[in-house]
């Protein structure tokens, strides 16, 4: 539970994370996500809307998940360099 202090420092306010998030509008949620990414609490490429995926998106996520995990260690140097070139082009 997050604790916030008032101006007189004698009083505190306890706020549950779900209470805080549910009180934010969509712009504040995006700002919160940006902060969490910057502070490395969540990865930069996070799946925000999984329910809007089609079959190709799901297949792509599966492929990228394999590369993101230990699969990267199984790549040859040439394969890794190819993926780097593609990512830099994007």
C-alpha cells in the first residue's frame, strides 16, 4: 500500500494501487505506464490490448516470445545480426 504524507507531515493517507489506478483517466494511465517503463518496472514493449489480436498478431507474439527468452542464446551470430538490422530499420 502506498503511503502519502500531507503537508503537515503528521497525517498520512494510505492508497491501494487498484484504488489509485481506477481513479486515473486514460492520459494518466499512459503517463503511469511511461514512468514504469522508464524506471524499468515493466518492459518497454508490453502487450496492452491482448483482446484485440488477430491470428497473425498471436503468431507474431509467440515468435517474439521465443526470441525474447532463452531462444536468443540459440541464435547464430548471423541470425542475431539480421534481427538487429531489422529492428534498427523499424
